[in-house]
C-alpha cells in the first residue's frame, strides 16, 4: 500500500475556511485531476460534502466518525485502522485529499507528498496543512509558475519523498 498526500497550501500552510478553498487555480485543479484519476482518493466527510459528489474515475473513500453518514458512490470507513486494514493489499497509489484532520492523521504514514504551494497568505483561514518537516521529507521535483490571466496567483507544484 503506497500512501500519497495531495493538497494545495498557502504560505502559512493554510488550506481553507468554512469548508471551502481560499483560492481558485484552474491549473491546480487540472494537476489534481491528472494525478488522482484512476486511483483511490480518501477524504474526510467535510471535504466530501464541500465537493458535493464522488470524484469521477476514482474510487472514493470517506473517513468519518458519523456512523449514520451515507454517500452514494463512495465507500465509508469509520477509523483509520479500518481503512488501512481494508486497503492493506491495494496495489494502486492511495491519495489522501483532505481536509486538515485527515491530512494530520496520515502525514506520518505517507510515502509521498504532492503539494501545490500557493504564493500568497490568507489570514482568514481556519484549516491548515500539517508542517512539512524538512528532516522527514526531501523535495524531489519542483515546477514554478507565475500569475497569469487564468491563474491569478503564483504557485509551485512540488513533490516530496519521505526520507
């Protein structure tokens, strides 16, 4: 089982407010789709509710403490251990896609990080990505992009491997 985390974060590790992203970057959405299509995506209940439906062409898994939560087109697990036990023989890369609580649950189990670093700070954030410890993660790939008409903020696609 290979666990990867994918997410976009601001300069202060911010990822959202009121269950919504703080920015709209079409290039990041395209990047996310290209990387995760055909794989398993694991998300928390709030992230699923903010998306509003299962992501197409992916096996959608929701991790929630709510025993009554149901979502058509997605599998539901109620603990990290239950999820790991069910996916232990999985050959496909498993992507943790958020939110903050789910990222924190899996940051120490992940093998790889796909992070879009947004070149901006957002004071109004209420949800954050865990600190990327440079003693545990090695940057292996980086692509930088300047603001454009389609993507009004600068950003970088960075991949990290666990040391």
